[in-house]
């Protein structure tokens, strides 16, 4: 199906993860750096600062660069202004290039912004039950059938996703002396890439439990609609393209049965993307020309699937290998808990001899089902 990547948040009470391996999710809770950021953000929230101002000022305290609003920090700048702009631009570019499914949600405004992301560990919501049908009568005095809504509290953890690197002071000084040694931004791009990939992985695979709450993804939510594909679409694309269409329609029907109408995004394995560019035929004979009325195909398999009302697009991702996911682009189905996008912070270490950098983001994902367990996510895999 897909590769389940382990997540390491360190040893914390109430935390359940996979095997301890090197990961892009880092536990900062015990570090002086994180405690300082948490205290600062909490104080700003107490003063009533807006969400974007809390993030800007908290992260700004970790940016000893020439354009810092903090003059005392700027006096001992780790990076010059032009270098900081170059680093930041590389981070933004790497982040935007790697976004797939997360970007689809953010582009559609399917997000809840946290006023103080540093101080939020669990994102909670209430699930509401539905009432029974209304009573119909010709007489006003007919007693109604009393009912009431019940609630269930559900939550997801809000992790810190980060990756760090460092530069020796001599390397940094050489880039600032005008001797032709420009500052290499490769590390910043690589750190941003793994942070962004981990965000995508969390949305598809979930896998994080903290404080009794679990972050589920598209492929492991317990209420998702599950089923089997007719076969691998790599095979069907040249032997029976209509079966691909039938698979998509079956997934849509499963969501419709759960009272979810879309619009839908379809996610497929990256290795299957080219196969969908093959010609679409309702039936494949010895040769396409032998099919009556279909001797001249005028659309690809992708175009035929995207022509289904309710399908807004098809996207490939490396988070899937032998299955596909259909997702309703609706806040009641999936939503991003948004702290801030991958951002570069920096500080000095070893008495100024080492410069530490970290690409840091706070986001989480809420893949939801209603009180009755109905979902707008369909996850179908190749049987066997």
C-alpha cells in the first residue's frame, strides 16, 4: 500500500510513536529555545495580539539578522540582510514546489488558524449527532417526538515539524568578506524539503498519538470508505481503461452513500501518473481501431475521469504506491490546523563559533467523520 514512516518526538509521558529513528519531527519541549518561544507567545496572547503578530514576533526573536526589528539582536547579526533574504527565498521556493495535497487544502481555504500555535498541543472539536426526521401531522395539537443533539469530543495533536543544520563561523565569515565565496543555501532547501515531505506524509499516513488524541491521515482513518480496485491502473490503462472509470465512480458512490457530495480531488501514486495519459477506450480489442466508433480517440484517461461531474482534479503523490484516495474538498471532511508554514530561524552556539539554523513549521490535519462514522474520504487499493 504505502510506506509507513516512523515519527520520533522523543520520550514524553503519554506519547506513542513508532520505532525511534531519525525524523523531521523534533521534540523541542525541553529545550531552552522552545521554552523561550513558548513563554513569549503566551505573553503576547495574554496581551491580545492577533495570531499573525504572535507568530511574527515570536519567530523574529530567533532571527538575529540585519533587518530584525530588535536592534540589540541586529547589532550582532548572524546573517546579513541580503543573505537572510536569499535564505528565506530558498525556503519559500522549496516549500511551494513540494506541496501537493497540503497545498490543495490551503488553496481552498480549508484551514483553522491557531492564535498561538506555540501554546496549542491538542486541537479539539465537537462531533454533533443528527436528530430524527421531523414529525408530519395535519393537527397542531399532535405531540412532537422529542429528540436532542448529543456531542462527542475529538482532537488531534499539534506537532512541531522541523529540521536543523549548522554552519561553522569561518564558513559564514568567508561568505561575508566579499572574497567570492557565496553563501550556500543548499542546506536550507534540503531542510525545507524534508519538512514539507513530512507534512504531506502526516496528511496521508497520520501516525501520531499524544495525550490520548491521534492524528489520522487519508489512508488510516478508521471511518474512511475502503475498497479494492479492479486492478493496478498501470495494467488497466492499456487493457481496460473503462475499469479505471468504474473504480472512480465506485469511490464517489461510497462517499455519496455517506451523504458527502464533493467536490472531489483524486490522489494517485506518482508511478501511475503517466499511465493516465494513455488513450481512453470503453473497450479494448486487438487494436483500438477495431473498436466500432472509437478508431480515433479524442481524450486521454485523465481527461475522461476529470470529465466526471464533481471531480476537480487528479494529483500524483509519492505517499501512495498501490492505491488511490478520493477526498471531498470540504471543511467537514478535512481541514488544516494552521500555525505557520516552514520558516527559518537561527541562533549562535559554542560561543559564536557555530551558527544553528532550523526550518520550523506547526501544522496538523483533521480528517473527520461525522457522529455516525460517515466519511468523505475513499481509500481503494489493489487487492492482494
